[in-house]
C-alpha cells in the first residue's frame, strides 16, 4: 500500500510539474527578501520566487545589501509579469520577472548587482550581460577582487 502511494505521488509530481513550470501570471511584488528572492502577491496569495539565472551576494556578504536595494529599486511594489521556469528544492518558483517589457533578471546582471548562475543557465545572453557589467566595473565589479566572492562559494564557506 505504501509503495503504491509513493508511486502515485511520484507520478503526480511529474504530471503537475510541467504545468507549474510553464505557468505565467501577473502579481505585485510585496517583499524583496534579497537580491534574487522576492514575494509576489498572486490572487491574494503570497508566492515566493527565486529570480532565475542569477545569484546575488548573500545578506552578510559584501554587496548583499546593495543587490537587495537594486532589485527593490527595480520592482518593489510594482506589478510584474512572472514566467515560471521550475520549482526549486525549497518549493519556491524559479522565474523570469518582467516589468515594462524589461527582463529584470538580465537588468540585475547588466547593472552589476549579481553573478550569472551558470549551473542551470539556458539563456547565454545572461553571461554576456554579466561580462559587459564586469568590463564597465558596474556594481559589485567595482569592488576589490577579494570582496567579489561568488555567492555559491560564500555559502560553501559558511
């Protein structure tokens, strides 16, 4: 019986996941948690979203508060179009966010507020946006190199 329920649950995940992964909606950003995580209000329900394709400095890391402020300046209290990519292991939607037709994920890279998250990156233009910001020494790229710790390395050290 338990084995049967497990199999049914497993099948259910595969049936539901594609629907979630392709979900798109409009919602209001009500909380900016950090530079790559927000809470959006959708039909009076709070939805936690991880911004796809980017990884920002952690709160206690150099530039962490700057990254949060940059994302806040772009979308806090604004209606955004959310294009879901997947659901992560923390049950957050991983999504692209758009405001006034601009891809906010790419804007964060272009202004030097974050690193391209190459691990699952499908859109290679994210790397180009990051490279342009790096060349222009924008945002975190203006920091001394020893302060530019990649967030995934920072988390490993903690």
